[in-house]
C-alpha cells in the first residue's frame, strides 16, 4: 500500500508539474487557444476594410489566405500575433492609379491592438473618418487625404487616444472642428507631431486651453486660412523643433506673438526657441521688421535653427547683423518682401548656409565680399533688387558647391548699376547648373569664365551688354540645355548648329544681330524665339519634321524670304506662330487641317507685314482656340473669311492693309462675343456697318477706316460698354498700329488701355450718332473724310477721356457745342472742311488748341483763333483771352468814359464860374482855385495810371 501510494503521489506531482508548465507556456505564448479567435476577428475586419476601398492597381492582391500577418502593409506582433500596424501609404512608385480611394470602414475598430495607422498620400476625398476612440493608437495615425467640401469630419474621436504620438490628417476636411480643434488636440499629452495642413480650419485660438502639449515637437498647420495674427502661445511651446504656418493668411507683425517687451526678453533668457530647427511662415500677410525675432533666435548659446522661411509676406526693414549668429542655418528664404538696405557683412558667418533667397525685395547697395566665404552655398537668388557696385572673383572664390546663381531685373531700362568685373583667366571653383544674369553688365565680351561650366542646364545672359560672337569653346562644352537666353544684347555672327538641348527646352535670342540662315537644333526644342535679328534666307522647308516639339515659334522682324513651309502644319503642339515683319511671299498654305480629329492648338498667329497673297485658307476655321490673329499689311484678297466663324474665342482680329472685299459680315457680333479689337482698315470692304457689332461688349478698338463703307453710323455703337466704363480687361501685350493724334503709332505694352473708334475715309452719311457721347472712356474718335451731315452732338463734352477728335472733311453744320471746351484731355482736334457756323468756343483745353487750321474751310465760323470776326466784335485785333476777358475789357472802357465825362463837366463849371468870376473877384479864392485844380489833376492822373495798369494786366500786354 505504501508503494502504491508513493507511486500515486509521484504521478500526481508529475501531473501538477505538467499543468503548471502548460499554464506557463500558455501565458508566455499569449493564450493560444484564444489567439485563433482573436486573429480571425482581425482578418475579417481587414477584409471588410478592403471591401470599402477602391484599389485600381490591385495593391491589396496579397490579402488572401489565412495568415493576415503576411499581407501587404500589415504588421503583427511577434509576441501576440495581433495586428499592431497598418501601413497603406501610397508611394511615388505606385503612380496615380496606385492611390486608394473609397471609404474607410468602421471595421478598423475591431483591430483592438492597432497602434500605428498610415493611410497617407491616397485619394480618400470626401471620406469621413471613423471614430477610432476605441483603438489604442499609441504611436501613429496618418490619413493625409485630399480636401473635399462634400464631407466634413469632427475631431471628438481623438480625445480618447491618450497615447497617440503622431497625428497626420493633412487634407481632411475638419471645418466642423474649427472652433474646438486645439482644445481637443490639447487632450493628447503624449502628442509629439501634429499635421493638420489643408484641413479647412478657419480659427487659430489666441491662447492654449491647457498646457498638455509639452511634448509637441512638430506643428504643421499650413494652408488653413486662419486670417489672424500669430498666437502668443506658439513660441511658448519650448520643445518645438518644426513650425509650419505657411499659406494661413496671418497678418500683423511677428512681434504680435510676444505679448510685450518683457516676454520677449524672457524668451531670450529662457532660450525657449533654442530647440527650433525649422520655422516656416511664408505666404502670409505679415508685416513689420524681423530684427527682434532674429535676436531671439540667435540669442541661444548654440542656435539650432536650420531653416528659416519668411518669404512672400510684407516684412520690411533692414536685415540685422545678428542674422550672422544663426550658425547652423542652412536655408534662408526671405524673397518677395519689402526688405531694404544691403546684405550685412555678418552673412559670411553662416558657414552651413546652402540656400539664400532674397529676390523681389527693395534691397540696394553692394553685395558683400563675405558672401564668398560660404563654401556650403548651393543656391543664391538675389534678383529684382537694386544692387550696385562691382562683383569680382572674391565674391565667388570659395563657393565650391554653388549650383544655382540668379541676379537679375526684368526691367530693360539702361540703368545697370551692377557690374561683373571678372578676369577672363579666372577659373571658378564651382560647376553651375543654373545661371541667370539679367540687366547687369557682364560684357563687353561673352564671359570667358564660363568655359569650364560643362554642367550648365540653364544659361540666361539677357540685357548684359555682351557683344561680339559666341566663342567656339561654348559649343565644345557639349552642354544639354533646358534654357538658353542671350536676348537683348549686341551679339552677332552665326549661331553654332551643334548646340544640344534637353526635352521641352527654350531658346531666346531676341534683339541681337545674329545673321545667316535659321539654325535648326535638336528635335527637343519647344520654344524658339529669334525675333529682331538679321537672319535671312528661307524658313527651312522641313522645320516641322526636324523640330516637331515646337510650341512657340517667333521669327518676326528678320529678313526671311520665300514661302511659309507647309511642314509647319505638322507642328500639332504649336501654340504661337510669329513670322511678321519679314519678306515672305506666296499664298498661305492649308496649314491647319484637323489631325485625326484633334483640333489645332494655335492660340496666337501673326503673319503681318509680309507679302502674302491670295485668299486666306479655309483651314483657319479649325483654329477653334485661336485668340490673336494678325494678317495686316499683306496682299491678301477675297471676301471676309467665313471660316473665322469657328474661331469663337478670338480676341484680336487684324485684317488691315490688304485687299479684302465684300461686306463686313453681321455674324461677327454673334460668333466672336469676346472680341477686343477689330481692325480692317485699308481694304476694299463695302456695304454698311452691321449693327450686330454693337453687341461686342468687350470691344475697345474698332478700326474700319479707309474702305468703301456707306450708309449711316449705327446709333447703337454707344452700347459698346468697354468704352463706356472702366472694366477689368485682361492685360495683354501685342503690337498693333493705331491712328491717334493725327498719326499712326505702334502700341504694344499699353495696347489694352487704348479705346478708339476710327471710321474715317469711307462714304458714310447721316449724322453723328448722339449715342457715341455715352462712351465716356473713349480716347480717339475719327469720323473724318465721309459725307456726314447735321450737327455735332451737344453732349460731346461727355467724352471726358477723349484725346483725339477728327470730324474733318464732312458736311457738318451748325455751331460748335460749347461743351467741347470741357474736354480736358483733348490734344488733337480737327474740324476743318465742314459747314460749321457761329463763334468758336473758348476756354479750358481749347485755349491751347489755337492752330487756325483746325477750323479751316468753315466760312461761317468766327472768333479766335481764326481771323474772321464775329458780329459785335471790336475792330481791334483779337488778343489772347476769353469771354471773361472781353467782359473785363468792356468794363474798363466804361470806366474810362465815365472819367472822361466827369472831367468835362467839372472843367466846364469850374472854368466858367471859377475862372471867369471868382478869380477876378478875390485873390484868396483865386489861390484856392488853383490849388483845387492842381489836386484834381493829381487825382485824375493817379486814377488813369491805375486803370491803365489794370487794363494792361487784363490784356496781357
């Protein structure tokens, strides 16, 4: 019995030990008999989540089988096997079609152990975020979706994620949470990164609701449009490393973030911003100076700031010397502000600086030599400032890492004050990829210090006073350029044909003296601008095949001959074609026919000032997106091109100086509703002016002069609203000849400001429509050399902006309206060769228009400045003055007559009684009489002298 008992005890002990061992295994393995059920729940949740997604590129094709831990983007715990991480971030390699869309399923709530969720860089536009309050997201949540007003989300669900350290909801519509987002976020004490850019948050609270955000190191709130000042709590978060409040419509001064001077000094002492590495406040409306901010940032013993971006604001003042104490600064972006003064010499202390952008400010002075000490500098842009002085090799001697250099002004004025004085023997230590120098003096020769720059992609030397030829060594650099701009210099000779260009490259050789035949480079060139040179010979017949990528071709103002190559029609990407001011001839070929049903993309076409003949090809009707069409000064003939009815977007139509005939079609008013300029002067058009033109509400230049048009002027021209009010017209630049002030001038930069109606030199009859006086912004009105009758409209004075008025050589009658004297802008007037009558108005602007030829051959006119006198005028010659002056003269004559008769009466009485009686009777009276006569004489002389002086002043004698 004892043996059996002992054996049973041993078995029981073994059994108990096995149970304990099994329990231990179970505990250490995470309860495997519950694990299967848990994993199965998570797998089902993931499959439901997949069902709600749009997956066009099948990125989740691996989500099959029983083991969800092997699925793409799913990470499980090695210890428990539960899903702890879901990373479905879209990568660049996935492409546009690789972005997820659709809905974010609530099944994610079943992933109880999930602590990392990244759905960023996908296309969940308009998607509502499920309330993830029951998820234990201890580490990371990143949605980073596209913004969409159709679906709004709140933020209440994040209040329970106490352990969350990273929250990225970029692009998610959180407009509903604008009032409380900061309060909600402040409940996450472990939060270290907060990304809420482009979330529609319109409110940036001025104070923190709590102090829980002590762990926050990254704060990105860009592109929300807060429209407020910088909150005072921002710089009090002592652990901030990265701040981005760009594109937020922040206004006021940066100092608004500091409540007072005391707090500013306190920040300096506490070093509250000493951990800050990145500060981005660009694209706002901030103003004031930055000296105090720089002093705070540089006040640390070892400032951590690496990136400072304050660009595109209204910040001003000078750059403080303390900026040189930001020793770790790598990028300094202050472009597009109002900074003045020069660059401080302390800039040379920034030995880690890689990017320096100071363009588009109001800075001036010299560029310090200490700039040359920045041997880590990669990119410099100091354009659009007013630099002066001389740049030598000392400014660049240590810039061994420099890749981009831009110092330019877009202005072409000859006030170049910055000079590059660099020896032709100097070899730079850097290899530039981008060089842009404009409106500074680099010449007189092509800069020889470029001869070792064999990595250049962009070379811009515009308006730099370079002359001579392009040296041979330049073509031997074997460059592959994105852009070559040598415009506005005095370069001459032939251009090397061996130059190479990369895809979609641009070539600008405007306004030089290059000669020879046209150069044709690689097929990669998309923009070729050779305007204003001396190229000669024909345009190569195969230009369309050899340069098929052209989108802009400008060969205007050269000496090209021959015909227009038909191969240009093969340039299906061509958007601008300028060949004006050459000697091209022949008919215009059918260039613009449809290509496999795809319409041509031409927007600007200028064939003016050549010798083209024949009819306009019907294929011009396929230019359905055409905006500008210039065909003037050729020998084109035929009726008004009916194919233009398809060009419904046309803004400028210039047919002047050709031999077009027939009627001006009425359909212009319906099919070209956006027309700005209609110019068909100097043709053979006949018939009447169609009233449908009156519906062109944007028309501001109407020139139908020198044709055979007849009939009356449509009274509805007064409805051309673009000439009746100051409308917001799109600013454009295009060259056009316009007859103003009696001469034809070329307008380019200010063409959009010209308002003109010219119907001169036709056979129009009837009267001058009263409605024309509604066009209060009209600058030129020329109705001369017609058969107009009737009177000049009484309300002509309503044309307050009128500068030129020519009504000469008609049969107008009646008086000149007095209101014409109120045309204060008028500087050219011609009313000659009419039947006008009456007195010529005087005063105001007409006072300066005193040329008698203005009123020549109007026999019934009188008054100055012509010699004919009006009835009642004095015989004395008319003198300069006005009606008011004539009245003063009449008043002066009345006063003279009054003194004359008074003197006569007094003399008669005194002479008869005083002389003949009193003087003979008493000596004392006789003495008194003579004293009286003497006093009267003196008084009269004084009065006469005063009145003569007054009269002389009035008569301007």
